[in-house]
């Protein structure tokens, strides 16, 4: 991507205290490649970033209001307000951004309450939001997200819970006590992102070899790969190729 | 010490005790030399094994024939597909994702493309949706045939394997005609399909629909009434509805436990709500029920293909929006398949905009608005879910695939512990995991 020299020039030119994340420099994502098109000087503001920091106001529409009301009734308004940091309804799906201290209380209510009945935990996975979020990115912010997709077979509903943690303290309580299916999902999330699920019966690597170092699906972990040699040319691995972004 | 001259035979001391390499005909040496006199044996099956459905490693604690503990070790086929999609454009994601569950590749593609289309806020044209249903149901039959064929082989009914694969060849021929490849087609693209059905393929599909019911009946005659087959499968790999839902198991296993949970009926996509088909269930919760459910699903898929053929109307197979639609058309020329000359003439001679669109879409790709979606579809093995996150750029930020085989394989321990070692094979075969999907 951009080299250190370019980054300094970026900040100096723009006079910004904002970090270079949030600004995309150049049209082709690579410098020093003999790009004579002139597009190397292009500076674009990154779109809002993957972490949409806004939230949706009530009413949410569809069954989302019913679910939210039932959840508030099950855990109590105080716990709900403490637990749920914001709610986002986008593209027909609802996401509750939850703090990790209250995750298990919410999960228990979601699974057991008669009006909620989210019996099936479809998926537990991680997302690394390093360098995303536009110019509002601050260092030390919670970049690792654990995403829970819950399905209610009784009511045919789906919701998503999202817990954000920092890489310095990547601990989240495990939901295997409520959803045994989360066993392998959490192992995979630990393996790929380094998120430690407290209370998991056997948190070990599942896809990578057991003694592997590092967490491959974090954004600061390289893709890997070797250059492929052809008769006249060499194709570099995908993360170091010139890319048209 | 053994009396053979085999350099690999014999035993050695390790930190966990004495490890024996059993080469055959030496049980007396192995068990006789066991100083502790325990009945407990730890047996390692795989990852290289003809009956573990791919590169799957099972570590079984045995007390005689009974399995006291079954541990499943996976990850031998992990190729980093999810991470790779973050370095490619959205359209290139199809070619990666199709290689996960390699026996049902069109389902992988369809789930991914439905997720991308949901993020884009577009819908593929009607003809594209109908053809997607058509090829997906063909693929469902092919996948179930592999499941049934390998099920037969692993139980020892080898003719079941040859029969199942013979029918699958017919389907692979059809898919080769339609998509150009027998497997991993990269046919379903965001916005529609790579290309339309070629001339003559509809007749060939009808031909297949004429032949197939007889073949399914033959398969029934071969296995279903066979007493050994029934004895091997009944009560093997038992898992009831509570166990299934707790372990997140979906698909034929859940339906064999009695719950008619099929995402094509519960959360229809691609117009499935307008098709007339049943969801077969069984109430035996064991490998026998799963066998019956898969056989019945093959028949339901044949009905769906028939209906899809009826409703094929002429029309576009790619979305209209030129900023998203894959620009190139392929056609068969004198030297094989390549860019259609019509298309080349159009972009080089007739339309500057078309040339620019072609260039920008192939090099950069289209931009997808920021956000995340979770789109589940019903693959032959269960709920195949795609959690796709976009940051507004031309590349995915994160693609996580909730693969049904990955989740279903967790149930192995619950199904096998307490049973006999031969039933472990039956249980895993009835789960029908595809290691490409398990490991990604």
C-alpha cells in the first residue's frame, strides 16, 4: 500500500490531524510501480467505512419492534439500556450492538423467553474492523467484532448481536452454555481472530495447525503466497499486486 | 518386538505411553504386550481414510467395540478462502466461494450472489432467477447422489456407489453443457448469470427428467429393502430434534428427526414460494431416516426442475444496470470458448460507454454500499449462510460462510459415543460432510 514517505506527505499536504486511514491515496493502491498516469496523486475520502456508526430510531418496522419490546420486558429496561449500545436496522436486518458484560444475560433471555424463542444459533463469527470507519477512527478502539446470528424457528425471525472488543483485551464470554453449537464457531473465531471466549470448554485452534502463531484473518496478518514464475514474467501474490481500487 | 521385517511395524515409547503401529495379523503381539491390561484403545482414523468422507481425522477411544469418546479433528483442507475474498473484487468472489462445498458449488455461488445483491439492493431478472433454481436443483440431486453413493460404499454396498455416480455423470454432463464446467462453475454471478442457457440444453434436461425417475426407483430397489442395509442404518447415529437444534444441525438430519425446517419454505428466496414441492421428513432420527429423506428430496428436486422448465420465459439473464452487470459475453468459436465477437465489435466500434464499463468493471469492479447482511439458503446439507460485510469499496471487507457441514460435523460425538465403531462410519456418512465446506 502507501509507503511511510507518502503518509507524511499526505498529512503535511492536508494539514490534517486525522490519520491516513480514512483517506485513500492514489488510484491503483500501489506506489513506486512506475505509474506514470498521474493518478498516483489522487486523494479520495474513504466512504463511511464498514462500521456504520449511526443507529436507527424507533419504530424499526416489521417484527423488530416486537422483538425489542419482548427483550426489554424479559431483561428489564435498565439491563437493556446498559447492554445495548445502539441498534441498527439496515437492508431488512436488525443488529444489536451489545457490551460484552451483558451478553450472556441477553442471550439467555433471547433463547428462553416465550416471546423471543431464538432456539437456533446460526453462526458466531468475527470481523476485524482495523482501519475502517472513515476519518473518525481512533487508535485503541474496539476493532474486533464478534457477530452472533440467532434464528427463531418458532417465529421465523432472525436477529444479529454484535460485540466489539479491543485486540489488547480480546475476551468475550462464551455462549456455549446456551448454544452448544457455538463450540466450533467460537474455536474458529479464536483461531482466526484471536478472540478468547471465556468459559469455552476447549478453546483450541481448529483450522490452523495447533501450534500456529498469529491469527490469520486479522487485517494486519498478511495473506501470504509466493510469486508465481512464468516464462517471461513473475506474478506477485495477491496482496502485493498492483490493484485498481 | 514383532517377528516381521517391516521397518514400520513394531512399537515405540512416547510421552503418552507405548504406541503400536499395527500392520495386520499382529493383534496378539499388540494386545499381549500391553502391560496395563486395559481394554481401552485409542484409534486414529484418518485424515487419510477411504470412509471418513474426505480429509477428516477421528480420534476414537474404544472399549472393545464401543466408542467411549469421539474427537473430530478438521482443518486439513483449509485454504483461506474467506481471507482471499478480501483481496479480490466482488465478482471474483464467486470463483473462490464456489470451491468450498465442492459437491454443491452452485449453492455456494447462489448464496454469495444473493448476499451481494442484497447489499447492492438489486434483484436478478426473472429468467436468471428461474435458471438459478433450475441449476441449483440439478446440483441438489447430484449432491444427494454423491451422499447416497458414498453412503453405500462406506457401508459396503459398492454397487450403490457405481449406480449413484452413473446418474451423477448425467447431471454433470448437463451442467457442463449449461455452464461450461462439470464442477466449480462460477456460473451464478452478482446480478444474474454468466450466460444464458445454450441451444438444446432444455431438451437434454427434459431427456434427463424422463430417465431419472426410473433410476431412482432402481436405487430404491437396490438398497431400501435390503435387510443388511436396514440393519446397518437403523438406530445408527441417533440425534433427536432437541439435540439437533442445540447443536445447530439443519438439513436432512433435522428433517429426519421430524422437524420440517427447510429454508426454501420458511424463508423463500429466488421465487421458491411459487413452486409446488413438499418437504420430506422422517421420524426415526437415525441414519435410516436421513437416507429416506435424501431419496425423497431427489424426487422433489425432479419436480422442481420440471416446474422451472415450464416457467422459462425469454429475457435477460443479467441485471440491466450497466454499472454492475458483468459486461462480457462468451461464445463458442472455432478455437473454443472465448469473448463473443459481437461484444468485442460493440465495445471497440460502437459504444465508448460500453468500453469504459467493460474496463472499469473488469479491473476495478463495482462498488457495493457499506453495510452487512446475512443471507441463508438451503443447501443439500443444511443452512448455508453468508455473512458479508462491505465497506463501500470494490472488494469485500469480510465474507464469512456458515457452512452446514462445519456445524453438522460437531454432532459426530453426540451421535457416535456409546455406539459401535462401525456405526461411527454410518453416522458420519449420514451427516454427509464435505470437507471443503468444513475447512474452507
